[in-house]
C-alpha cells in the first residue's frame, strides 16, 4: 500500500501524564500542526511489565521521583476504555485520525475492536512472536519500528508477519534508535536505505533525536512515514517529555516535511522548470558588439563581448561569429542576431 504523501504521525504516547484533559490538548496541538495521525499508547501495566522491572536510565533521569519501578510508572500512565472512547470521539470531531500502539495481544485485539485502520509494532515488540502473529492476522496495514534491532531480527519479524497473512507491500518498516534522546552519531540514517534494499519494503523513520532536522533529512532520503514524539511542555514530569517536540516545533517540522516532500517529487530529468524559464534571457549572456560598426565590416574577436540579456546569439556560438560580416550598421553594446550577419 504505497502512501501518496509522507504520513506524519505525532506520537503523544504517554505525554498526557494520565490526564484526559492533557490528552485532549495534545490532540489539539496535533491538529494545529497538520499531522495525519495523533498516536497514543494502549496498555495495562500488569500485562506488559513485571512488578520487579526497573525503569530505564532515561526514564529515571527524566522523572526523578526516586521510584525506580517501571510498573508504578506505567500504572499512572494507562488510558482506560472510557479514555480511549473519549479520545477517539474528540479526534474525530477535530478532523484528525486517532492511532494507538498496543503492547500485548489483548491490546491488539482491543484496538481492532475500536476500528483502527492500521497497526504499529513498537520497537520493543519486534521479537514478540504471538504479538506479531496477532497483528498479522488483522489484515490491516502495519508499521514496524526497528529500534535496537539487527537486520536479522527485522527479517525474522517480517517472516512472522507475512506467514500469518500480512502482505509485504502493506508493511512499512521504520528505522529507529531506542535512546531518548538519540545522539546524532547514533542516528545512522543510511540504515533506512539498507532496510529498503534488503527487504524490498517501504521505509520510514521514527525519531527520538532533539530537534526537527533528522526527520526532515529522512524524508529527503526516501522516508514514506515519519513518527515523532511531541508534548505540551518539555518541562513536564514524565519519561518522554524531554525527547519530545513542543507544539510550535511540531508544526515547523510538518511544514518543512511538506516542503521537502515537494522538492524531491520531481521527475529527475534535468530540464528548465516552468518557474525558471522566464529567467533564462535575464541571467544568461548573448553576443554584443564592443564598438560601433558599419555594414560590411568583418567581425573580429576583439569586436564582440558576452553580455546580458541572453536573448540574442548565444555566446556558445562565439566562434561561428568571428570572421562574419555585418549586414547593417550597429552601435556599441547592440546585441547580435543571426539576421545581423551577412
């Protein structure tokens, strides 16, 4: 399923901090930015993490509440069924597509019941066989994130997906780095091309760097899907705020992507564009006389000069003019046309 334009997913994730009003505000910000999807996360802490699991270093650093329990953190960030229903209706009313990522089979089935039109495999689930199988069986477009994955692990995930019914041309594989924020030296955008060539799939990029330049560059390099975290305020407490865009930055990213999208959409043929044709005569040079000359005089090299405008004899025909005679009287700085020569 080829996207006709770059699909931009604004990843609200858990940046609502468990507050439905903040989630509504995130939807508003995504609408204002002009993205295609606003995406949240669908999970129950009990079914995705052990009560003994510790937070990632970046989570502990970003939250700073002294509690190293990943379970406790996630429990505060769950969205209830009522929250999902309200968010979906709110997004619909605002004219933007609602999207969410599930983290277990129950979540996949729940999102399917809600009628989502595609599924997202987050990087952490790329090695989750029953999860991949469940998504494949839904028969909908799939976006596969590949943070922390090797090429072999991507191949294994694609094998599971296609074995259980997913079509390869219905899968978009996102290059990704699962560090928040991702250091620039670890972005490795060339890997996106490697994935495209290795598996003959559409590719995109899920970005965790600071700023907007890397996703823009990814579009220039062929990304068909861009996913980027955003927040209402980077100073809010929570695991992902620090590596997220604020609303105006998200809007700037979307505008830049749409510009780059047009810039790389040309035919590839190197010919004058419609917009620049009018400037050819203005910017180029044609052959002019250096001095007054009379009809019958023979033109020498020292008699001519290349000057703007370029709507006379092209200066590329320089050698063809030398030795020709003038057909009529001309003044200094007159441009030459072929009918001026005998």
